[in-house]
């Protein structure tokens, strides 16, 4: 029999992110594509005005044979194309006043790869990555090559009105001692929470006091793609802050392009890791988007097209959900302050969220069971193991069409009515 290493086993056995991406891939590209009501993955919506921009940029590239040869025929440097890194640094310096140059920028094969590199660089069981709020992004959960990479914390839960709720950092119980880094997604996948400027400032201070960097995952954040629907400032940057961006949620997940903005040392180390794992990055996304950062079009597209699109979708999905669910059973939805998801809490769900996911999948409705997002909580702490909230949540993507969202939520309401008997 094949002898698999411990690290190999951790990375290659059924992981939540693999199940999620496999479901997504089959639903979007497999033989039955189109049948499944896809409220699963975090794929960006097909927004015609954004697609127009990508097609135009590809046409511009194709019209210039030298650029085509450069994009297809040449390995980039591991840190990314020098022109693109300069465009990124100039854009952030101009827009947000950050004191950075291209030396602070490293391109990666998507945000997901950026996190693998950063967590491997900064964390292990003896200096864990502290996650101030659990639930946190499913894609981090299985990235450790050893157990014990994360130290997650339960949030304070504020119940608002009959059907809303919101998470806050529980600063009184936040333990950053010995952490290798602190990490938050803002907006948060899965909950759509946006940490307030005040919470972020406090985390920055606490991480500094602990002598470790604060990583902010801006996959949905400002200034691009800008899927934030409340008042929140873009994160400030300094040498102790690591900001991760991605072209995916702008609408270019196929280009696999992530951007790390960090101290020169960290940017250099991330680039060195890119060389080890993959030699260099895909340069198509960089070639498409670089000039749009220079002209500012990437930011106006985010502000004028992408943000309003998702804000409208969020509102609509919430209205459809209220109509479909009525008052037949208790439910709450996290305030949708950003990102592409409704985060549903069913406090009296008689089964676990995974079983509910299976039932819905049999009816061609794909969602993500919430328990995947609650990793890194203390083992053997019976209070946290028994935290029922972990098994009572579901993540629903609202980036698909209104009809898909409506059908899916109506089927879900039927199942839930039956379950709550
Ligand atoms: N971070 C968050 C919070 C995400 O939701 C995602 C994708 O869903 C990623 C990072 C990684 O995305 P990508 O690797 O496409 O940049």
C-alpha cells in the first residue's frame, strides 16, 4: 500500500474546501451543469458591465502581438510582473496614501495560495494563527501541514430584532499570546460581517503588542472589488500589517491572481515560496488588470458596478428569504454588511447543518453547511465542543440569478417546515 506522509495525508484527505470546490466545479462545469441551484461556492456573478471590460481588455491585448507573446510565452519573476507590481503600489499609494513601493507587493496564484504561503511562513502549532472570530473562511481550515495551526475564538453574538444577528470580537476573551499572526477576513466569509474600524484598530494594537503581524483578507474588500455595504474605512497599512487582495471577486477567478501587500521582507519571502511551489504565477490577470489600476477604471468599476450589484442582490435575497420562510420556524440572518453570502442561523434546527446540506443536495439545492467554518476552537473544551451554534448555520450565496435564489429558498423553506414539524 502507498505510504502517505502525515502532511500529505492532512492535505489530501476529504477537506471541506475540496468538497466545496468539487461540488461547485461539478455544478458549474460538469455534465449536469445548470440543473443544480447553486447557492454553494463563492463564485462571482456574471455581471455584464464587468464582462464587457474583460472582453475589451483581452481584445486590446490581442491587438498587440508583442504583449500576447509576453503573456503566453514568458515566465514572470516569482514576485509577479514588475509593471503590475508597480501599478498596484502606485494605485494604493494614490488612493489610500499608503507608503509602499513595488517591493512591498508579491503576486500569488490567487488569494488561497497567498494564505497557504503566509500561514506556512508565520504559523505552526507552537505559534498558531489567531482567528479573532469563528466562523472564519473555510479555505483556511485545512491549510496546515501539521495539526494545531489555528487558535479560533467565539464571538459575542448580538441578536437584533426578530430575525437578525451580528458577531463582534470578544476582546475580553481574545488570547493572542504567542500567536504567529492574527488573521481576519473583512468582509468575513461566511458571515458577511465587516469588522468596524474600531475593532480593526484594536486588533492592530493588540497584534503589535504581541509582536506579530495582522493579516487582513480583502478578497471582497476595499478598494476592489469593494463589496462592502456599510460605512467602513479601507484597512490602514504599516509594516506590521499584511493585506491580501485578489482579482477573483472582481470577476476573474479563472486567472488565479492574488496580491500580497506587506513589509519588504515578507513580500520577498512570499515570492521565494512561489518559486519553490510553482516557479512563477499566471500573468494573464496581471496583464488584463494592470492598466485598469493605472487608469483608475478598476476602482470605478468596483464602486459603480460591482458594489451596487451585490448590494442589490443581498437585499433581494433577504426579501425572498423572509417571504419564503415566513414565521413557520425560528431563524436569524447575520447582517449582510459585505461579501456574497447570507449566513443563516437556525437556533432550533433538530438535525446538524451537514445533514440538512445532504437533504437539500438531494433536491438540487447546493449550500455550504456551516460547521466547516468553525475550526480551530479549543479541543477538549467541552463548552466549545458543545457550542450548538456551530451546527445551526448555513452559508447561502446570493450571486446567482433571482430565479435560482427564489427556487432554492422555497425548497429550503419546505424542508425546514417539515423538519421543525
Ligand atoms: N479569502 C476569502 C475570504 C475568500 O472568500 C476566498 C475565495 O472564496 C479567497 C480568500 C481565495 O480566493 P482566490 O484564491 O480565488 O483569490
